[in-house]
C-alpha cells in the first residue's frame, strides 16, 4: 500500500491540529476579515477541506458526491483554472455556510478521504495527499497569525489563550560568523517532501561575509526608534518612505506606547515589551531601514542558506534581500497545482527559516517563504550581515 499508515496518521493529526487551533475562538471570531490579507478562520477551515475534496476525492473516488455543490465557489482561493470563486475581499461577508456547517464539511471530507486512502495504492494520490497535508500546515500558521490580527485589532485586545509562547529569548552570545568566499550549492536535494520552488539545485558564488548568529532584538530596534529611525528618509526606500507616511507607521505592528513604555499585543493579551526577545511583525521596508541605520545589510537567501547550519533559526521568518524568483530550470507542475507557487514570482521578497507559529516538521533549510515587502502580520524579523 503506497499510502502508509504513518502518512494517514499524519493526515488525521493535521486535520485535528487545525481544529485545535480554532478551539479557543468564540463563534463571532470565526467570521471576521479586518483586511484583505487576513482571512476569517471559518474560511481557512473550509478552504483546506476543499483542497482535499477538489484534488483527490472528486477526481479519484468513483461516484463521490460533493458535500455541497457551491462550496468550491466559496472556498477556492486563487486557482483560476478550477473556476470562479468568491472575491478575496468578500470572505468576511459570508454568514453562510455557518461555522457548524463548515465543521460538518470537514468531518465529511476527512471521513471519506480516510476510507479511500485505506484502500488506495496509487502513487499519484500519495503525492497529492502530501501536498494537501503541507498546504493545511501552511494554513495553520496563517490561522494563528490571522487570529492574532483579528483579536489584536479589537479595542478590547482579548487574549487567544494562556499557553502560546511567541517571544523566546536566545541563550546564545551574539556574534558574527565568517563565511568564506566560494561556490555553494542551493536548493533541496533530499527525498522527502518539498515545494517545487525549492527545486532546481544550482550553484552560486558568494563573496566573503559575516552573518549574525542571533536575530535583532526588541532592544536593538528600540534604539533605532529612539534615534529617529522612522523620521530619517536616508534609511528608507522611496516606496517605503511613502508607505510609513501614508500608513502612519511609527513602530512594529502590535506595539502600543502606554505611559512612556512600549507594550506588545501577544496571543496571551497585552504585555509589557520583552526587550530581549527578537523583533517581530516588521515589514521588509522596516528590516531594510534598520540594517541601513546599523551600517549593515540583510542577507540574500543564498547567504542565509549557505550559513544556516551555524546558527539557530525558527523563531521568526527572516527577511532576505532576495526577490522571489524561480531557480534555474524551474518547472511548474501541470494543471491547477502549477498555480501553487510559480504565479507569485513577481514583486515579492523571500523569507527564510520559520516562526513560532510554523507547524512542527513543516519547514527546512531550503524552504522559501515569500511576501510583499509592506506586509508584517506574520512573525517576521531579521538577521544582519556584514561584508568582509
């Protein structure tokens, strides 16, 4: 049997993990969409379910009946080749399907897919199942960050729970690691799951550089703010300078100055800022400006990958100086799954590592995350580089 018991167990656990993330929510929390980039939790739960129904059950299970004929329209995200869909900005306007109906939908698809997988031996199904599992893991991280934005923009600043730890403190002594000039191999070479944007193993030449073994902390970023960092145009790209004035940005997202002290909204509620924790919820614009202020720079994604074994990573998605582009000989998958990564390779920056919200066993040294440079609702931070 191609679909091993281990993979089936991983599928079922992934499905239950998504619902566990949503367990602390009130019904009203499931339907909020404050901005276009944040989707309602109810939509995430339905979309990850639609993915399995659309790409496996409806195509491979003879006689399969969709749970609802219009759910594909409601829960398709950006797959143009699949068909029409609800406009992204309107996801928060959908009172129906109800939350309970979405949970029923999840149970229906999970039950049917489990029964099918227990009898299946098609390797193509194995590949699709893996993609679906990791797709849902991606949405688990989005769920946490979207929930944080939903609650963090409520004037009551309600907490999500009392257990989520988002501000770890590094025990390492901060120093710079020297990386020698040379040719380095970039890209995924293993036999486990990876995304197509990690493939196309190739070599790059890197000049000698030194990379910080720790992330920039809140204390360091406070020094930037107190030194007028947001008021000095010389540190900012022109587009970024327009952005901070248009959006009135004066500090990282979720920072609140109260009685002369900075506090930070966290998933545990509003807390006094931990100065020794790594900075988070900053845009590429802010990461670049901070590096300029320090007289240093951000690493390229290739410098990051070449050096990553020398430091701990995973607390924050780390902005790099690299544009999100295809590797040499990159080939999109045929059909709708080819829309997963390739269509976004324009006007975005690569982030490396992972964050406190990234599910276990989901990231790896070659993982390429990507966002537009103004976005900061994810757990994003930075690591500095010096030229030698």
